């Protein structure tokens, strides 16, 4: 079976990027890799999901997006 790779890329303020990163770090780290690149006041959050099939990849992407959305919603309520 061929492998599947999906990427989620987010760019924005440093503090928000670090908070989003913290929201997903405890999840299954063997299913994805995360990189946070700093560029002055902004950061680029790159998440790469690798799996053996589309179904497995979809579940991982859904989980990560749900964590990111919940974190972003919480951050929005604080502003």
C-alpha cells in the first residue's frame, strides 16, 4: 500500500503560533511532525501528517484541525 502525506500550513503572529503548537503537541506525535519557523514577528507553523492510507490520514487531519480550531477559538475569546 502506498503512503499518504498531507500538510497543514499556518502563518501568523508568534504568540498565536506558539499557542497553536502547544495545543497539538500532546497528541500522537508518531502520526505527524511539526515545525515552527520564526520570521520577525510572524511564524510559520507546518504540520506534516504521514500515514499508510487515506482513511488514517483523514482521521489524523481531522483531529489536528479540531485541536487547532478549539485553540484558536479560545485565543479569540481572550482578545
